[in-house]
C-alpha cells in the first residue's frame, strides 16, 4: 500500500465479558486501595502458614505471652475494620463457595 492510499477499515477484536462478577480488585480505583487489599491478602496468607498445633508444650508455653498479645492485636484490628465497614451500612459476608 502506498502512503497516500486510505487504509482498510480495521475492526478491533472484542473480548467477551466473563460470565461471573468481575474480580473485586478490578473495581478499585486508587493505588492506596489496591495496596491495602494486597496487604490484607498477604496477612491472611502469612497467618495461614502458622500452625501451632505441631509445637511441643514447652515451646508453646515459652511463647504464649507473645502469641496471646499478637492474637489480641489481630482481633482488635479485625474488629476495628469490621466496625468501620458496618458503620458505613455494609454487611460483611463470607464469600460463596465456587
């Protein structure tokens, strides 16, 4: 094709929308919001990797004060976040199983 010829009409490819709802992170617009969700998910993964059921009694007893303080701090933060969500009129619901 020469430079002065009119190009052929180009039809852009259209991707079908997924059948289910979009991922929640796709709806976030702020970088800070996205980073917050990423940090929360990382915290959940980190907690999932801790298994004190395999600890012997002595180790558990030695670290009980630290474990208790940490669990209480986690509980306080979860309560604070849940209360803030509920105060805005939203419900916190467990996701439906896939």
